[in-house]
C-alpha cells in the first residue's frame, strides 16, 4: 500500500473504532449497561451493547445492539484504481442492528456479572503489534469502569473475559433470531452506510 494510502487507512481504522466506542443508543436517554468490543488487527471489528430505555410509567425496555465495521468493504477501496471511485474522505462501512430483548436474558447476564470478583490491576504490561484487542466497559459516563486486554489478557481476568464473550454470543443470538441470514446487515460484503458501491 502506498504511503499516502497507509496514513489514510490508519485514520479510517481509528475513526471506525471510535464510532464503535461511542456506541449506538437508539434514544437520547438510553442508559448503557455494558459494551464489549473485539478489535482484531486484520479483520472486522465488532461491538455488542446492552441499554436500558425508560418508557411510559417508569417502566424500562432492554435493548441489545450489535455492530460491525466491514473492514473488507473498506480495504477494497484502497486499490489505486478503485480509490478513484470513492470520495476523497472515506467513511467507515459500519452496520448495526438493535432490538428489544427478553428481560429474563438481561437479568441473567447482569446477575452473572454481579457474581464476578476480580482485581482491577492488570499485571505486567506487554507490547503488541497485532492480534486482537478487547475492551469491556461497564456502565456509562462518569459511573463506569473499563477493562482492556490483548489476546488472552491477564489470567486473573479469565472469568470476566469469558463472561463478555458468552454474553456477546447470547445477545447476538437474541438479535439474529428476528433477522434472516440473507438480509442481515452484519454479513460481510453487505452494502451498508458508508459503502458507495
């Protein structure tokens, strides 16, 4: 990749990850309960979130969100000839779906989380050039905590890591049950916002 394209690619990657970190609340007062990001060096980055939404008479709905940065769609735009077809400033190709989930599922995963007790101290820091980064944010705004690790991460965070991975899978399954494989915006190669093909 040419040097000019490399810089542009790194900027696009940083923008995509920042969009995922900001999250996808569906309403201004949605309260995020947690967010889990999976950020591979050379594959699509993913985000899973759980929100609490206040509705009429003090009731709440629980909203799950999953999002993906379609990295392959954007990599194709950096072929020198293909690059001419796109605007000067590229926007990451990100798709998301959101939907209400059963209260029982949300209560179960949050109860499992409440049962996890770990030291927040990560231990010895490493230097990583590639692989997969993970970020787990609990709560939102001033009342939140965030854990970041690379690949397997600290061994004493294994329970938290496993909870995050299992919970992401449960949310994904709950959301996909209402979306067929042929129409899901989460399939690689699907044309979504940011893709002008």
